[in-house]
């Protein structure tokens, strides 16, 4: 029977127009699938695939943000979580010192992804001698050393300590917008934004190079203007520092606020379609061939809703846009997707329109009296149908998300 399962996966791969390399993911699970099948047949295989599909939701990830008071740590933590200082769960931002102790801030999309606001080295409570033990250095997966001016001796000491311990870290120079504004006030006749940014970048890299950090990345950002400067570049390099599973955790947790992040999310979501398609095939009904049942429509609708939230097309995400842009963003979603009174209804209407009119993959057919044969005939069709519908849904949502981000950048 296990050989028949593998034959089924090969049959599915041959009968779909989708990228067949994605089926290698299923075949790579061969040993696990074999063990699962021997333990509990197709039902155990289904549970295995569900665990693999959802395992990203159970992986903790901790990022330390370190800097002195006034360096912009809290604003950065809010920005990378897609929050303003006025929203629930935001890190406090103020003119007075707000980081008096170690605080963690979970990402609103994933409570297991936490950003930790850590005081800089050398305060009365966090002296250099005991700093590493005080912050519990081994708790964190990554470190971001932040400054709004020059990196201090304490910053470079900390960087060297991370290097000794093979810890992953970046340097971040914040409040670039303030520097530009101050330069414009001081030099109204000769001010050029590009020249200011270039000068800050060159002086920052020179300082780090003189302290032995020429090989460590540094990013210039402004937490209140995430579409400018190097905020998106920071996110891209940040993701590359993790293994495949933790990279997936971050991609599926972060907001789709840039063209680059949308591309990352779409690539990640597309790479996972095969698991939903395989689950659909394993649940293919034996009572009638190739008929889209309510169960399969529900499965597709749930996945479409997941894509909707991931790409920032749900109502909660749209509310983050300014009032004058929100109505335009909502009209983009309505035009690119289907109509509906809620996110769930919109996704369901889109799926049902594709199943009924957009694809011929699920059609009634004469069935055999032998249920096992019926299953092996139906399963490849259910795989193919599920794959094509979700691929089409993902393309439409990607198009809408890119339009909305373009609107945000232009305004």
C-alpha cells in the first residue's frame, strides 16, 4: 500500500501543470510518510502533512533590540510589528527614558515571535561587567545594535562579544529623517537629501571599519518612514540570517508592507500549496469522482483567507492605512477579488466562482463500484484542482497587494 501512495504522488505530479519541483517536497518526506503510513495508513499521513504545514506556528523566535535611551528602539520595535505608539501592545515612545528594564513585545501576527527592548551597556542597572548575564544573552536568536548618532565604545564592545560567541547581529542607524530635516534647516540653500544620506552612510561605515566591523552589515532607517531609506533592505538581510524553518516563521509573521516582503510571502505561500493539495487528494471522496464537496470548498476558503491576511488584504490590515487611502485600498481589494460583506465571505465567493466557472478540474463523472480504485482515480484530480485554484487565488491576491503598496509608496 505504501508503494501505491508513492505511485499516487507521482501520478499527481504528472497530471498537474504546476511546477513539478514542488512535488519533490512530498517525495523528500518519503521516510516519514512511510513510517506514518505503516502506523496508521492515509489518516496518519494526513496528520503528518498537517503538522508540517502548521509547524511554523509553534516555533519561538526572539530578537534583541539594544541601544541607549533616545536611540529609537521603541519606535523601531513598533514599526517592524506594524504598530503605532497609540495602538494596544505598542512599545511606549516618549521624550523621557522609557527603557528602564528588559521588556518583550510579541508580534501581533504571532505571539511566539518576540522583540525584546534592552537598555544599552553602561547604565547604572546594566553595567558592562555583568551585562551579558543580566540580559540572558543565550535567550536571543538575533541582535540589533541601534543608535541615533554615533556607535559608542560600548556598542563596539558588545559587537565584539557577539562575534566571540558566534551570535548573529546587525548595526542599525535610526532617525535618518530627523538628520535630513535638521540639515535642511541649517542649509536651506544647498540642502540635498541624497547627499545627507550618503554622508551619514559613509561616516557610519568608516567608524565601524575603524573598530573592526567592516564585515558587519549596517542599515540606515527611519521608523516613521519605512518605505524610505533601508528599512526593507534590513528586513531582507534579516531573513537571510535564519535557517529555513525560522525564516518561514518570520516571513509568515511579518506584515506585507513592501514589494519585497510581498514577493517573499508569495514565494513562501506558493511553496506550501502542495501540502494543501496533498491533503485535498487524501480526502478525495470515494462516493463520487471529481466532485467538489463542501468539505473541499471549506478547505480552499480557509487557505484563501490565510493568503488574504498574509498579504494585508483583510479588513484589520486595511484599517492600518490612513483614512484617505483606506477607501481606495478597499476598492482595490473588491476589484481584484470577489465581493462580500466580510473577509470570509469574499474568499468563499472567490473560491466558489473558480470551482464552478474558472476551472474544469472538478466535474461529475461515472464512478466505479470499487471504492479503492475510485480513490486512486479521484485523488490526482483533487490534487490538481486544489493546486490550480490556490495558485490562481494567490496570483490575484498578489496583484491586489502590490497595487496597495504602490499606493502607499506614492502617497
